[in-house]
């Protein structure tokens, strides 16, 4: 059985370009945590903390209640029509879900309480990660 649903939008972090000595040019870092990156732990930690806190802020904004079980869809919007794989952005979705668990939406993010996240792409949504949370209550 399904109950209520909520939609949260998580905007991308804004990162400043930096000069790469190796490439000898300015580099614009990606604001996403992706499965393809081989970033330093420091950069990943900074992005993870941002997305966790952004999820908490979004949950506070919509007054998201505590749920016993939920199905989560994560809609990725890149702002372009390039060929990209939504499932590669699972690390960004994981950081957001960890923030929701920290806020108290779910007791844990294991399969007992959470179905998903189902990664999808929709360029009609604002750039970033849009999360649909569907309450699943069982009789």
C-alpha cells in the first residue's frame, strides 16, 4: 500500500575553477559525486557533507515526517542533453539519503526500510538532484 509522497530538490554545489599544473589550464570541477571519479578523499568528503546537509535542509523545508518504509526515486538533471548515465550519480543520491536518515525520515537506509533509490533522468526538472519520497505503509 502507498501513502503520501514528497518531492525535494537538492541543488548542486558551486565549485570554483582551479588551475591544474598537470593539465596547464583552468579546470572546472564537477559538482557531482560519481562512480567514475577517482577524486581525493578530501574532495569527496566535502561534497558528501554538502549533499547530506542539503538533504536535511530540504527535509526541514517541507516538514518531512518520520516514515517506517519508503520508496525513493532520484531524478538527475544535468542541464544539457549529452549522453550521460544516471546510475553513475548514485554516490550523490547516497549522500542525500544518508542526510535524510540523519534527519530521521527513515530509521536506516537498508532494504528493510528503503526501496531504491531508483535513478532516473529528467531534463525538465531544475539542474541537480530531485528526490521523490513515497511513503509505503504495510498493514
